[in-house]
C-alpha cells in the first residue's frame, strides 16, 4: 500500500532554559502562533494525517500538538524516539512498519536529521540531496510501502511562510 510521509520541522523554539537541557526547549509564542497559521495552510491544502509521530523533545511535541489540533483533532500525537536528533534514517524507517496501512503519516522532528531522512527517502542516501528544512517547513514524499523498499517521490516542499500566506497573507 502506498503512503505519503509528511516531514515537519518543529517551529521556532526558545533558547535552552537555565538549568535545563536541549530537550526542555519550548516553542516561543511567535513560533506557536506561526505554526498554528502554517497548520491552517496545510489544512487548506487538504492535508489530513492518519498518524502523527513526534520526536520526544518538547518543541517537537508542542509542534505536533498544534498540527493535530488543526488537521486531525480526533488523533493524539505519538512519541517516536527515533525522531530525536542523532538517529539514522534506517532507524527511523524501521519502526514505521506498524503504520503500513496509514495513507498519510506525519513525522515531526529536527534538522539536519529531517533533511537527511528526506534525501534517504528520495535517493537511498542521506547526504545526496538533504532538504533545507526551515523551522516549520513541510515536505510530502510518496512511498510505495512502509518501511519503503524503493525510492520515494517528492510531491511538494513548502516553507512556513508559504503556508501562512495561504491563510492570512502574513
């Protein structure tokens, strides 16, 4: 069964809090507002994920929650540890087998890992054409199976500014 994988980089986050860790970083108020608007742009495009998986880092979880609220309010985002920074694309993809019947899968994570994952999905190599995900950018890649057994096809790649313009002209 074919599937569309939407890769989403988390929205703008605060600096690491005093005494905290990188994983504790929250979205800034501007980051959350812009992500809500970008999510409405995705809704305008007809995006309705069947599954939303998030890195366990707070900023990604908050981004995933905004996406679920706008695009699939009956879902709950699931934490997917392989989306945390530092995981190889093969590791991320290996665990997707359990979602093989989902027509649209949304993965919320971090750069440069998402860029490498996109490249891997498209070419089989994580360093051949890494996509330059800005915070809040989204790429949709069609694959024939989960985990993919052959190269995928890039359907579209949009920046958060493009998504926001669809809704409010910001």
